[in-house]
């Protein structure tokens, strides 16, 4: 069974938009995992589990390093501020890991959770726009 040109075009567009959406979705997934690492780190500190605390906070630091390394800070307003915020997060996660101080992780949560929520909302809005445009094209 061969596809018509319209079917090929729709399949291409669907694949293209799914690929475009995958990058922002990855960003949201990184923020979600970072938030989880911070929450788990607090829990492990409370329970006195030094090794699990260390592993979670190390993983969180790696996520922030990935976020920072993928940031194109010169391409948008606020890029430099986000760069500095990522540096601050790395410093705080390191300090929390060294001192096993859950209050420092609360500060990290105050930074990360609003960013995670903002990116989640932005990605959902964009995905809704893409889906609406695709539905309009199919009609």
C-alpha cells in the first residue's frame, strides 16, 4: 500500500513536530528529576543515609551541569541570570552534600520548583498550539 502525497506530508509533519516537542519535554524531564533528587536528598539526610544523600545530590549536580551546558545564554533575555542561577544551584547542592544540611536543599527547592513549573506550563502551551495547528491542517 503506497501513501498519497498528502499522507506523506502529514506523516512528515507529525514526525517533525514530535521531534521538536521532544527537546522541551526532555528539559521538563530533567527539571522533574532534579526536583526529585533534591526531595530525596532531604529525605535521606533526615534518615541519616549518607551514601544515598551523596548519590542523589551528585546526580542533581550533574543535571544542573547538563542544563547549564545546553543553555544558550546569549540567545534570550535573562540567559545570563539563568546561567548564574545554575551556578548557584551547583554551589548549593555541593554545600548541602558536604554538610548534609537539608535547609540548603529547601533553598534549592525554592529555586527549582518554580522553574520546573514554568517550563512544564510553557511546553504544555506549545504542545497544545502544535496539536491545534495539526488538527486544523487535517480538517
